């Protein structure tokens, strides 16, 4: 039993400063966000297209969509705005587009975190230009101190301070994505 627990909830390593949001708190908030989305899209006539921004959103998207009662389909997009480091360049590139056409559909972009806002700003504009019926956004996390461009965020999980966070899909150099909680990273100097 102790073994199972240590696999399910990995202890903090020396690289992690503290747990910022624990797994239960995340789950409770995801249920609240899904309830809001279910209310807002209750009258939708065709499936809502949830577009997950790879890779960071995949765990949030998986938990969120399983709490949705409104008809929906899942698609993915991949973008790159960061080089190898942790500073956004503001230069967003589309690496992989959605499989289906978004034209004439209601779209909800599912993102892990809003930092500078460049990524979501780019995606919202890009999707609106495709003749979508509506484009809304949901982010699990938001760092208000870091915004460089305004983005209309519809469903926000948590507001966090300007620290680098990992876990629940978010990474640092591709590591720590599968931690069940959100932890603050101790960035090496
Ligand atoms: P933005 O374009 O600056 O808003 O950046 C958004 C993207 O940067 C997110 O989709 C994440 O992939 C990444 N990002 C920003 N802050 C963090 C963080 O604290 N941890 C992990 N990834 C982050
Ligand atoms: Mg991301």
C-alpha cells in the first residue's frame, strides 16, 4: 500500500520548491469549471469542439472533458513560442493544425496556462479568421503579473504568482509533466 501511494503521489524532489495546488483542489476546480461550461453551452445544437493545445493541456483536457455533459468532440493543436528556455519570444508558430475544420463550429480552446498571452492571442485570432461560430478559452492557470497582450479568458482555474510551475501537464524541459499536483519549480541559477 505504501508503495502504491508513493507511485501515485511522488514526493517533492530537490528541484521543486513547494506544492502550489494539490490534486484534490485541482479536481474540485475542474468540476466547477465543467459545470460552468455545461451551463453556458446547454443549448448548443452541434458538438462543441474542444481544442487542446499540446502538450501542456492534455491532462487538464482529459479531466475536464470527462465532466462535460454537453455534446463535444476533441481535437488538438500544437504551437511553439518558446525556444529552449523559459522566456516567451512572442513569436508563435503553428506546428500542428486541428484534424477537422473549425468553420461554422463553436470552439473552446483548452490551455494549461496563460503567461504572456501570446499563444492564446494568436490562437483566438487564427480561429476567428476561420469563420468559427464562437471562440472561447479556458486555462487551468493564469499568471496575471506576466501578461503582455490582453486575452479574453472565459474559464480560469487558478490565478498564480509569477513562478515557474510544473505538474498536471506542465513541464520544465519535458520533465515533471505527470505529477498529479502543481508544484513551484526551483529554477537553477
Ligand atoms: P504564453 O504564450 O506566454 O502565454 O505562454 C503559454 C505557454 O507557455 C503555455 O502553454 C506553457 O506551455 C508555457 N508556460 C508558461 N508558463 C509556464 C510555467 O510556469 N510552467 C510550464 N509551462 C509554462
Ligand atoms: Mg502550453
